[in-house]
């Protein structure tokens, strides 16, 4: 398709004139990524010519412009044919004219039933819109499938998110770990206190050892001094010396006594 001009119909369609292929395409509004142009008038093969007839049987020759009136009639500037072409619902006009001629001769009930046939253009808009909605429903099948698939993926992600959002088990595990950590901290504090008590005990023992060592050295010094004051030898040795002195003295006295006699 080679777009050359565009118009909006009263029914809400977008008409696109393809001048190169001598065709007119119709696109339903509103536009979407799934909108597709449908051949409205002209040859599907892009054939040109000057042929009147049904929409897809008619032929144009490189039209350069077109417009749409409030009734939905389309006026085409068929440049190469040097003509203004009209696309309209002529069948409805002919039926209405016939109906108006015979209306006075018909019963009122029959007139009411036949009235829609003489005003097909009135219903054509509704019918056309209904057809457009049906086409839209069919053309939107891929969109609906895409939406359904996205909804499925979204629900899957939502389920995964719900699983991740359910932190009750993790919270219980965390509380258990926190209690274990507090118990370990209490044990560490208790162990640290025991270590400090042992250090204090060792420090006191070392201090007591130093004190006792000092006292021991002092007492050893005193004992050394005292030991030097003690007379060596035993009493029997001294008694022998004294006894010998006494014997010598007695002998001396005996000698003197013998000399005197």
C-alpha cells in the first residue's frame, strides 16, 4: 500500500487512498499495533481502469484525492480518467424511492415493517459499526492472546513474589539464630570472665610468690648471721678439754704435794 490521502467516514473509519495501486483501504479506529488495512474499493491486484460497479469490481486510474460527505458518500478525483467518481449506497436510495411510491397503498402495519428497507442507509451505519466491531474482535485475537499470556506471566511472578513475601519461616529461623547468638554471647561473656578471674588469680599468685621469695631471702640472711654466731664443735669435745686441764692441774698439785713432803 502506498498512502496518498486519508479521510474519516461518519461511521468512524479511516479511509486511505492508494494512488499508485488505484485502490482505497479502510482501517478501523482507534488504531492499535494490531490494526490492519482492508481493501475497500478497487482491485486487490492493483489494476487500474475506468469501470463502474461493485466496490471491488470498480476500477480507477491513479486517483489523486477524495472526500467523504456526512452521509458517507465518497467522492474520488480520478485523475487519469479525468472524472469525479462517487461511491455510495445506491441500492438503499432506489429501495426508498420505490417504498415512497407504494407507501400510500400499503396497510399501516406493513408500512412499519417495510420502513427499515427504505432507510437502509440509516441502518447501514449501525450494521457497518457492528461489522467493524466483529472485525476488531477477530483482529484483536492476537492482542487478547498477548494480554492473556502477559496475565499468566504476571500471575506467575505474583505467585513467586507471594512466596518470597511470606517471610514467616525465615523470621522464625532468624529468631532462632538470634537466640543462639545471644546464648553464644552469654557463653563468651562467661568465658571471658573466667579468663579474667584466672588472670587475676595468677597475678595474685605471682605477687604472693614474690612476697614469699622476699621473705625467704630475708629469713635466709638472718639465719646466715645467726649461724655465724654459733660456736662450732660439741660439748663432749669441750668436756674432754676441760677434763684434760683438770687432770693436768691435779697432777701438778700432786707433784707439788710430793715435793713438799
